[in-house]
């Protein structure tokens, strides 16, 4: 082999090695989003903004409408607590109609939407999400007059969507569908009441390797949540696998002198799960639940 050919081959090998190194480094946090980046110029956000909101203006100073809280650094990227706090009560004349949640650097940035009504009392929400990489997280609030407001937070976390499940997949799937509605404290008619909805479900992403079989289980997650009180909508959610295993939601409703609070859950295998609890001046009612394969 001539000196020229050897030099050319060496150059090609070095270039290939450089590309391989860059590919490996691409997943390193230093190549992910950084706190100093402009959140409104994130390429993934711009793509989803166009697809979801078109040319509708979004007020970047949404703190007068919602407050969005998330840890600056996650203790566990697969279970990151987030809270959205409405800054005014829900009334028929003015209320938050919808909350849209995005995690820019997740495999699927659009976490989903949560819809509220005046029956909610307060359009506040707490849940737990997966975060795959250093990223901006954002909530867009839509009020009943059609205006949009955003709140953005940066979080340092990695691997939340590809982290292995905490339990055996088969066992987790077999036990899926246990639903519990739990009002937090005694109810007062006419005043917003906090309630917790807990769903036992693997909420698999399809990206986590089974450490025993070395295989990837298919994605399987809760996709719809519908909560009513006295047969009136309180909160409806359309979500994906960015919600953590065993989905957990805390939100509000307005109790009256009596009524039944109901939750209806659907997952990606079209299984349906239901739970209900009677709400009244005396906490004597039993909670019931059911599942439909």
C-alpha cells in the first residue's frame, strides 16, 4: 500500500472515530439543553408550538394565571413531582379551560392536556412525570376567553423514560387498574376540595430494557382520565407515557350537599377502570371500583 493510500485511509478512520465520539457525546448532559438557553427558541418546542397552537399569541408572563413548580434537579428522573397552581378560582365568567404540558427533550415532548370546568373550583394540578434529559418543561394555560399563558421551568434529570421498571412487568400489568379516589380532609359545600386520584398501572414507555430478558416490553400506558362530580365534568386528561408509573393526580372539585365523585380511566389496550366515592356532609360512604378488560 502506498504512502498516499495509507495517509488517506488513516484520515478516513480518524474521521469515523470522530463521528462516533460525537454521537456518543450527544447524549451527554453538556450536549442537552442548558439553563442559559432561550426556552422560546428550542427547536422541538417551536415544532410543537406550530403544530398545536399555530400562530396564536402566547403570553410568556403567565405567573398571574398559573404558577409552575418543579425541582431544579430531580432526585429520580422517572418520578419527578410537578405542580401547577392556578392564581384565581374557577368561576362561570372566568376560568382556566385547559392546561397543556410539554417536556422539550423527552422522546415525546407533548405530555398531554388537562381540561377543567367551573365545577373544578380551582384549576390546580399535581402529578409525577418522567424526564429523559436536561430540559425545559412548560405549561401553557388556556383561559375560557381563548388567551394562552406560559410558565417555564428548567430541570436537570436524565434517563427517566428509559429507566427499568421498579417491578416485574408481568406482575405490574396483571395488577393494573386498581383505582382509588381519596378526598383530602372533610368537605365543605361550595368550597374547592382537594382530591387525590391514584391508578396502579405500569405506564410503560417501551424504551426500558428488562434486566433479566434483555428485551424491551411494548409501550403500555394510561391515555385518558375523566373525573365527574354529580355527573358534571371536573377534570379530563389525555396523556402519554411521560406520566410516571402508577399515575397519581391531585386536583380540586367543588362539593355540594351531596353527590358522587367518579373517575373513569382508559389505557392503550382499551382496558377501562372505574372508581367512585359518595361525597356529602358525613363521610360514611364506601368507595367502589371496577375494571373492564
